[in-house]
């Protein structure tokens, strides 16, 4: 069963985390499979990502920070596509 009527296995989406230039640590892993509308909570910096001269500040939907910002542990509704969240870095 994949949720709403008519959804198939092809309608299952994932969330992937990208270190976005980190110099150490590891990105969290989300092993969930989601359908459109599922509530997903962003992961914490559990792998202690670091980047020289920057401070980790959550996640963003665009590598250059121009997308939607998500602080850690923030719930959001899954859209209709796989999602990559990039580490958000603020100059120290």
C-alpha cells in the first residue's frame, strides 16, 4: 500500500542529504520512502558535519542557498519528487 488511491511504487519518493562542501563529518541518512503529502522531519547534524570557517545552519533545497531553508528537526510535507537537502553554511 502506497498511500492515496492510484499511487504506485513509482510514486514513492526519497530524501537525500548532501554535505555541500563539508570538510569533515558525514551526512545523515534518511531510509524512508514517502508519498506526496507525507510529513517528513529534517534530520539533525548527527554526523557532525563541519566546514572550515563556516557554521552549520540547517538544510536548504538548493546547493547555493537560494532554495527553501529548513532548520534541523523541522517537519514538512513531501512533494511529488525525490528531494535533496543541502547543508546550509553560514560564514563564521
